């Protein structure tokens, strides 16, 4: 992944302040890197989630079969 995450200390105060801080960084493109295609930005986490569910199911099936 080619995004540079500059770790600053979280702003003191409410979680809303922290969330707005994150949204500000996302708008600047610090978190996500270069702006991506909207469908790709939506599909990548979805594909990752489905892949993790698939791998977890595979491992669970293997363990159930071995035992």
C-alpha cells in the first residue's frame, strides 16, 4: 500500500472532534492516498470482507473435518 500515514497524537477532547479530524485528513487525501474511483473505493472493502469471511469459513470447515 502506497499511502503515507503520518501519525499525529489524537486531538484532546471528544470523539466527535477526533472523527472530524479524521474526516479532514480523508478530504486532504492523507488516509486514502490518491483519489480513487468511487465504485472501487466501495468494492475494495467489500471484497476484502467477503474474502475474510470465505477464509474463516474455510478454516472452520477444515477444523471441523479434522476433529
